[in-house]
């Protein structure tokens, strides 16, 4: 509440002189309350706004026929600095959702991603956009008989204080719930994660942790994978049991040359993932893949791995990939798991 004490005084002045809005704190207060149809809590906007910044404008638009809605809130800035505080886009049409997924996962699909806290059905893409995919019980099924969903994409400006504990996810949840109401989705309202969760900073490399710390995560299966004890293994657990994608990245520092050796296990859920090209970074076809049916749609799994991992040959990689895919299928109640080796 570092700004709103000043705002309460400024707002009184504004009202007292017939609508004068030049006072910057009063304008902050009004814009924070009206942005995105009033969906954003004022205290959350306050925590996201830098101390020396002021809000400049808010904008929103909805196209009911196309099932889309968007809004943004900007700060005063210049041509050099990013003036965006927070922006959101929401889509109920499959074509729009597929387009955004393919932007996040071009070509082979092994793009960087991070997990959001459990309880939120989404992920953070390679550009730092928080994407939530929410079932819509009040919207009809599509022509293929698939139930409707709502994709909500939220991102923040470079100068936004999204590292303030809890604030970013509170904003994301508030915007998602508002979009669901506006577009007739009828989803059960999401709840902001408890505690002080903070999204990773854009460009930050995820940090691996020892395998023992994978317990209780979506990558817990790695603790039973039978990896060689001499490998100094670490895992980056990027799995969320309700997200449309996720990954478990294993890395080992080779004792002979100090180079990192890795195995990257990835899952994509939804018919959109059938169009991914399963190639590795060298353009070679990935033979270690699997498919399944999850919640009435396709699911695809793949492994990309270094060739010369000490103590982990082809058979061991295939065995671990089976563990990964089977674990995902069991967690989500999927069926018809098929492997391609």
C-alpha cells in the first residue's frame, strides 16, 4: 500500500476541484480501478508498479463473435523504455489457441518453458508469457466433439515488478477469471497460489536441483529412474499435472571433460501437438516418441538426449522414457499409450 495513502488524499483533491486529473497519484488510483473492467485488485497493481512510475492508460476490447477478449494497462514511458505494465489476451476458438501454441513451440517443440504453481492449468513459455488453458463447461463442444476451452495469455513489461512475491500470479488469476466471465466460459474460478510464488525472470536459465528434491514434483519419477550414482545428476522439474505441456530435464556433469550431458523429456497435451515435427536440434528425426489419448484428445511425448552420457546407453534411455510417459499417463488417467523406438 505504498502509493494508495497518497492517492486517497489526491483523490479527495481531484473531486474537490471538479474532476481535475493532473495529479499523478489520483490518475494511478483511477486507472488501477478501471483497467481490464476493474478485474485487477488495486493493491496488486500498486505492488507491480515501480516506485518512480505512474500509470498512463488502460485499454480493452472484446469480439464476442470470435470469442476473444484483451486488455492492457500501461505506464508513462518513452520510446526506449517498455511502457507496458500488464497485458492479457483470451481466446475460446481452437484456431486462435493452436496459433499461440505453435508460436510458443515452433518446429520440433523443444522450446524453453517453465512450470506455474500446481493448481494453475498452464505454463510459462519461452517469451515469458504465462499461459493458462481452462475448460469451459458453458460453451458448446467444437465440430470434432472436443470440449471448449479458454486460453488466457498474460505478460508483463520489462520494468514491471513481477518479482514481488505473489503479485504476478494474483494478477494473472484475476484476469483469467474475468475473461472466463466475459466470454461465457463458465469455468470454476481459479485461486491464486498460496505463498509467495514468483514467475522466473525472462531470460533466466532454470536451475537444476539434486534428484532428491524432485520428490513431490511432477518429475518425481526420476528418483526411481536408476541413474548412475557417479553422474552428479540434477533435474529441472517443469511439470504441472493440469498444464497443456511440461518437461523434466536431467543433466549430468561428465567427469572426463566437464561438459554437461542432458536428457530432455517433454509432454504436450491436445490435438495441436500432433503437428509438431519431432526433430532434435541437429535436424535429425527423434525416434524416441510416444502417443496417448488424454481427456479425449491426443497427447505426445518425446525425448531428446546427448549421445555420450556416461553409464546411460540407448536401452537405458528407452527404459527411462517409458517410465516418464507411463508416469504422465497414470497421473492424468490417459489411455492407449504407444511407443516408437
